[in-house]
C-alpha cells in the first residue's frame, strides 16, 4: 500500500544536494503527497499503529511535510502535536548543519512529553536529527522516529546508537555520498539543490 503511494510520486535522476549535505542520484518530489488527504489516511493509520507500542504522549514533525504528517498522526491518535521550524545553522559545516527548533511557546509546553518524531520521508535524517537535538534541550524525551518511507540505513544507525527505534511503512535502498566521496562530483556532473529552488 505504501509502496504504491510513494512510487506514484514524481522522482528524478541526477545529482542532488540534500539538506544533510550528502549527495544523491535520486530526488523525490514530495509536494504532491498531501494534496489528497483521503489517499493518505490509510497510511496515517498504519504509521500510528507502528508508533502506538512506544507509549508516546505527543507527536512532533519538522516543517513542512513532516509537520503535516505529524499533525495528522497526532489527530488520529488523540495526542498533542508539536512542530519544529528551520533556523540558521549553529555550526556551519559540510554535513548536518541544518538547525530546527520548536517555537518558544511550544518549547515551554513540551518538556515532559514522550515524543514520536514523524517525517514523511527520511534518508540521512537531517531534519529529524536536528528536531531530536532541540527536544533534548527542552527536557522532552524522543522515544521513536516514524516515517512513511525510509531511504537507506544511515538514519537508522544514528538513532539506534542513541537507543531510539526508527519505524517505517516502507524501506528502499538509497545512494548517499559525502561530498568528498561522491562519484557524480568526480565525473563532473552538475550539482542541483532542488530544495533551494522549490
């Protein structure tokens, strides 16, 4: 079911810069994912069932797509909803320099929550990692990360090292390269940043 939903999304092959700083050869256009809420509803139910065993009290998502999905999951589960918005990077660098923070009023309320961080698609996990880091500063506990589709294993490894499971409705192999290891760069392929041009 989830495979059908995500394989219907437009995607392009090329040489792309991800928010994490990694390069890849596949870009999914996720803008259409939330256009038909009734099509997404069964996936929200299925993702909620994967999150339920973790005894969460709230759901948080990074803006934009993650927050839309997180709000729908929170509504379905009858839980509180929070979101994190992108902020300027604290420590600029080649990888994982993006910052995400909850707005001030939400930061004051989230402190004692057991949170599921939810994003529509996770590859390297830049936005969910940054959201989890911000939640630590509020006193909230991230107990699980959930997504419709997991691309590759890098985010799983990151969260597993912190004792946080990552659950997904679908998984797919995915090429991620650090800039200095990217074969497309070595081949002289032009690098595109679709997020910046969107």
